[in-house]
């Protein structure tokens, strides 16, 4: 798995390889499952789903997984669009 370096914003620094961080182990080994749940909750709050009555805390795991899948598809579609624009 690769991710953009949040420290140098893909410029390149001592903590990355030319702006890219390569993760070879499961990220959950670093942060633990509980932290992962909170990260997911923050992502959902960013998207307007608040952890209030009727909000994130009462949504089923299945619904949240589906929402994440849809958002990932949106990101991929945006990336494809942007790469097509760059080629023109
Ligand atoms: Zn860096």
C-alpha cells in the first residue's frame, strides 16, 4: 500500500521515498482496531454524518462499509477524470 507523505506533501523528505510512504504491514498493526473505528468516524463526520442520535453511531456496519465503497469509487473516478484532463 502506498500513500502520499503528509509531512512533505509529496515533495520528498527524510520520512518518505520521493514523497511516497510504502506500507508493507497491515495499518491496523500500527494503530489498533479501536483507533481505526474512530478514524472512520472522523471521515464520516467530514462527510456530514454526525455521531448524534440517528447519525453515525446508529448506522449499521454494513451501511458504513457501503458508504466507504461508494466514496472510494468517487475518488477513483475523480482521479481518472483528472488524469484524462492532464493528457489533453
Ligand atoms: Zn515526505
